[in-house]
C-alpha cells in the first residue's frame, strides 16, 4: 500500500515519518508488524506528534469539521494540543458541545431504531 495509506492506518502524520517509510511501499505484513511491534520512531510520533487532523480532533474531543471551523488546519504536537485544551478557547467549548449533542442524537436514533425493530418483530410474531 502507499505510505499515505499506511500512515493513516497507523494514525501518524506522514510528513513526520522517516524518509524510507515515505518513499517505500508498505505491505500488509509490514503494516501488521508495525502495529504489533512499533519501532521507536512510531512510538515517538504516537506519543508526541505531530499528529494528523483526525487524531488532533479526537484528542480535543471534537470533529474534524469542528477543527477546521476553529481554524486548525495543520498537524499539531501533543504539547500544542494540551495548550489548546488548557486555554479552552470559545470555539473549542462550542465544538465540544456540538459534538456532545451529535453523540446524544446518535444514541437516540439508535435506541429509536432498536425499538422500531423490536415492535416490528413482535407484530410479525403475533401474526
């Protein structure tokens, strides 16, 4: 697979990986080995970054779209993420609230659909 795909699967920022990783091709077995026994560079990237946007968004507890709305478009280090958390800017508070609302709605819809399915199954059984 392409290095970009492998980096995405590993949850790391491609541009921060070693040159040999960026320039090569990663086989499925190599990817599995990297996941099972991460080398020092991979451990360091996962711990301190820079992190790709999906990881940054996750660490901040917001969506990738929320990250963009907050003006964050580049990879950030763990230290930078922690600084944003400590500062708790208004956009972050708002995006976290939005994310919480989305999660609540997702749970509500899942429960509603489960109830509809149970009701349908009960009707079929009675028929």
